[in-house]
C-alpha cells in the first residue's frame, strides 16, 4: 500500500491540485474545513462520499508536505 494511496494528483482534475481518490474534492478543502474548527464528522456530513480514512490521509499528507524543507521568504 502506498503511503498516500487515497491522494491523487492529475493535471486534468482540479487543475492538478491534490484530490481525494480522484474526486473533484481537493485535499485543501478538507484541510480548510478542519482548520476552521470543523470536526471529522462535520466533514463527513458535508461530503458523504468521503470516508474517515480519506480525511486521516489528507491530514497525514499535509503533515508530510509541511515537513519538506522550504526557503524563508525574502526580507521586505
């Protein structure tokens, strides 16, 4: 099993953004809902086609992306 087997990136779906299982539902939508204080249950109610494993993997994917080395913003 791939570490992110529920996360798909395809240039013809949502302009290449990471989506959940190829649906037109981006990982960022799920993350923004969670960041706004919504619970996993709230997200599942809003998007009944999702599964709990989808949300959990979206969170792990975000953590993985955040762990990548980034360059600081240039001083203004």
